[in-house]
């Protein structure tokens, strides 16, 4: 009887040992895989721009409804990180605070994406942004990644289109006016002569007009003189016929 009890105790102990070994074998056969989250260490943006906060993850387990993403922010002055965005089956953007209405979900768990977009970046957004991803059973490894964002004042820049508009509407008319002035300075005499002929006063007398008038007067005097001589000659001719021969003379023409 004692021997039988002893054998029963040994058999129960062996069963417990075998059960423990079986659990260990099952645990080793299905180990927990680590998850890796990566993001750029630094990002730079100008004030007013939209910034894509990139976050990617890799996991051996297929993302399920238990998978979650958290984004937190810590200012340059330090302090505890403040979570402003959460994703679990759907996005939960910030309802208040510094980032209210300025965060857009850009992730895709099936693609290993957990990125968000920060709209209208300001100088107050300078600081460290942390992306945390959990995808059970992958809970070990590096489930978080950090990005330092630097926002600077926007520098005024001149676009090529602005330069083109300036050239067309300002410099081109100025160039045309300058060419016109140069052309006028190179040909002043010709323009003045044309202007004089076109706008000469009706009472203005030129040398050509005076010479023409002198020729006209000369012709008129010659014509009058010839008419007078002709008349005198005719009178002398008829008077010779009636007068005595001794008194007859010959009228000479003065023309």
C-alpha cells in the first residue's frame, strides 16, 4: 500500500513536469516579435507651411483593431510630453489645445504608415514630436521614435512669374519710351522742318515767296510797258498817214 501511494505521487509529479515542459515548448515555438518604429530625426519648415510628420513601423504581426498610434509633443523648454493625437481603428484629432484643427491623419496601418500632417506651422510648434505604435502581440523592441521640428519665419521670395509680370508691364513700356526719346534726339532737324511746313502761319513770308512775288511784279511791269508801247506805236502809225511827210517819224518799241 505505501508503495502504491509512492508511485501515484511520482506519477503526479512527472505529469506536472511534463505539462510545464509543454508550456515552455509552446512559448518558445511562438515567441513575441519586436516592433520597430522609425521617423526622421529632424524636420525644417517655414511659418505657415504644412508639415508632414513621417512615422513608419514594421511588425511581424498583421495590424488588427488592437493596433494603436499616439503622437505627443514636448516643447524646447522641456517637460512631460503631451499627447495630442490618437488612432485606434479611427483617428481622434485634438479637440482643444495648441494643435486643435491643425492635425490630419495620413497613416495606413496595412502599409505600416502612422504619419500625420501639421497644418499652418507656427513658431510655437518648435519642439520634439514622438510617434508611438502598439500592435499586440508585438509589444517589445522600439515602439517609439522622435522628430525635432524647427519652424522659422518665412523668407520673402520673388517667383519667376512675378519677375515676368514686372518686365512686361513696367520695364517694357519704359524701354519703348526711352527708344522714342533717343530717336527724337537723333533726328531733331527733320522733325522741326516737317513741323514748320505743316504749321506755318499764313502771313509768314519766306525767301521763296518773296522771290516769286518779285518775278510776278517784273512780268507785270513788262506787260504794261509793252501794252503802252504798242498803243503808242499804233497811234504813231496812223498819225504818219495823216501828217506831212516831213513830220512823220518812226515809233520805236520799248519792249
